[in-house]
C-alpha cells in the first residue's frame, strides 16, 4: 500500500486539549449478578474541531457505547472523556444526536418535528423558525415541510431527524448508524447529502457505521475497533480530496486501498458489509 494513500493515525494526537472530542484511556465495564462485561478497554481518541471521524468494528465492540460516553449518557469506569477541553460529567446540551431510527412524532409535521428541539431547549421562536427554514432548504426538504412522517420516505424521515439534531447549531454531531435501515440507493444519496451538509456547517462529526465504504467516503479518518472488549486497532487517515463526487471517489485508488485495508484489519469473518 502506498505510503501517501494511507497513514496510521496516532491514537492521541498532539494538542488533544484543544480537540472537540477527547477520550483518554477510557474503559467501560458493566456489572450484573451473573457476570461482568468489559465493553471498552483502554480507548484513546482525539477528534480535532471540524473533522469527520467514522468508527467501524464488529457488532458488540462498543461503538455505540463510545458515543454515549461523549454524549454524557454513560460514565466511564476509568479514563477521561472531554468535550472542547471540559470533562464530560453528565448529559450534554452542546451536541446533536442522530439515531438509526428517525423517531419522529407521528402527529407532528416535518417542520414541527424539527422545531421540537427548539421547544425542548427554549430557543427563541423566530430564531428557531429561521434556522429550521435554512435546514429544510439545505437538506432538500422544501415542499415536504408540512408532510407528516407517514407521508415521508425513510430517507426523508432521516433528513428531518438530521435537521432536528442540527437546529441548535451543535459544535459536535453524534450519529449512530443513521442510514442502516435505508435501501442501498437511498443510503448512497444520504451519504452524498451528509458530506455536503458537513462541509457547509463545519460541525465536528462522530459517526458509527457498519459500512466500510460509507466510512471511507465520508470521513477524514476512520477508527477501526477490535472485537469486545473494544479497543482501537488502528486509525486510518483517508487521503481523499475534500470535495468528493461519489461516482468518481469510489473508483479512486485511495478509496479502494482504504476499504481493502480496513477489511483486512477487521478480518474475513467480519460482519460488516
């Protein structure tokens, strides 16, 4: 593999104190009456502001657990988690979170589902409506903003969920397999849209995905995790240009080399893709 195609990233970068997300030797252990389970072990990762980082690994390796740590929904058993240099001690209100299911309220239109975020955060009404209109245009929802969830396709519902997560302009966006339930063509289109939106907003993104090609297409770096207890096997720098035409990108040697290397790291028995 050409050295200028892939580079092994350091687990903890210099200047981590100024990173958007910083995990320092983090472990998570769950205890029950029957047995103890170590979900994550000695995980260190630093994500600079504005970077797009994807996390791939076998099922059950702790990828979603890692996002919950960053969101403050779960406390580490050991190690430290920081957002913009501040220790994460509980649920954070300066993040956006997109899940695999859109989880829209069926009795609210697309626009009102987006504005639910504003109601929960007590945002000024005029400001929230202006931001919602901006996001509706950005995500291609114009003309569907008054539609109800049952009138929207799966891809459209995920666009609404993305708008809702971005409404308060979070500096960090966490995405947990957001396109896993979509068909292949819709997923490809959502990848294209997400990459464009990320470039326009400059938000730091941490994405969990089971798709190697999705991870490589979208990301600046791809974090490859081991089977449980999950730890960082390698961090891959993706040597692709910032602007990425999908059809052209997937044919580039940098793309094919990266996806092949990640598959090799995960092993032939990997359940990804």
